[in-house]
């Protein structure tokens, strides 16, 4: 099949879940001369995809996904955006190859942890000769770097909170539960679960309003990639909404893992953080003091 306008590695497909990340990846791909095909996950993908070759496919419909890949000559796949729910067993449409090669695939899809499911999906996609690539490989400018991104920088108390929350986030990640934690006054007050970062921050704001958290201590949100995570999928990400919700929760700032986390619309994020008086910084678990000293 001729792949006009695409690379020799085959056409790029972007599996688009919720949030802004899929649109940033699609724009970056086009800027690099790609002609991506968008696989909009049903009831998950937010933006409209006019102007792109695209199709809406239900979560778990591997048969339709395989047919689309074959139709467009897809050789590379990016998984981007959030997925709010798991499919019901009635929604899973496996191909014969999946049933034969990965007998436990459907069970994992329905009941496994997020990282376990993502690794399984990557294996299924790559099992037919295609290659899964990370969003950061298509849009490398989204990756966070070490140190402050804006005008504000963490102080001594903030750095202690960063260390405490980072240790909690790392432990949480090893359990394949979530990627974020909040520490206030060196006390871990919230761990990210299935609700996601924004709702966790809403919870912190509620605790603050109820007097359960001292108004004199500000605190920090830390987001880390899970230690065992395949970085080709579900990297931690922050955007303007994260800044706004952190400000509502009364936090001093946000720390994310450098080189393994994404900053969506960096200019707008820095502007929002500077306006709110919050710091945003990249940290590295391999450096002393997380790279902040």
C-alpha cells in the first residue's frame, strides 16, 4: 500500500482519549510533516477532529481498531489522553489473533491496574508488527525540564514538602494506583486515585475550607511517573487547569518529574502560575535533593 505523505515507517495513528494532550500531539505531528490518523475513543475524546482522517471507536473494540490500522497503512501508534472508564465485557471485541496469542488480555483489560492494562494494550498493538511510540517522541517540547519553569521557585519548606510528597507518589506508583500526592507541612494529606489530579486537588481545597488543614501551611503537589511505567503511555501531565486547582487548594506550587512528565501549553501554564504566585518546577529522582539545590 502506498503511504503518500507519510514516513517509510508507516502512517502515524493517534489514539485520542480525553483532555488536551491528543490535540497537542496531532498538531506537533503535522508540524513535523506527518499526516496522522486520529482514533477518537468513544465517550472519551474531547475535541472535534475535522481536518484529520479520523474514526470514533469504542474502548475495547480491537477488531475495529485493527481494521482502521490496516485501511490507513498505520505503522506507528501514539496513545494519548485520559480514559475515565473501563469497558464492560460486552463492549470488548477482540480479534482472533488476540484470543489466540493473549488468552488473558480481556481479563486484564477489565480488571487490571492502569499500568498493567497499558502494557497489555501496547503488546497487542505491537503484536502485528506496528510500533507504539510515546507522545513525547512526537512532541518533545512538552517534556518538563529540571528546575523552575516560571518566576517563582520553591523555598526551603517547599523543598521538604516536595521530598515528602515525591516519596509518597513513588510508593503509590509502585502499587499501580496513581501518580500524584500532596504534602502540606511535611504531612501527606492526599494521594491520587481513580478520580485524577483535579478531583484530588478539590478534595484538598475542601479539607482546607473545613479547617482540617492549617491555613498557615501552603504545601506542594508532586506528580511522578510510576517507577515501573512504560513511558510510551500515560505520562504525568499538567495544564492550566492544574495550576488553577492548585491555587484553589492553597498550595505553594507543583513539582513534576523532569524528562518523564508533560507540560501542556507551557506558555499559558507559566503565565497562570506567575499570576497566581505559584512555582512550577521539574525534579529528577536521580539527582541529590531532587535537583532543586
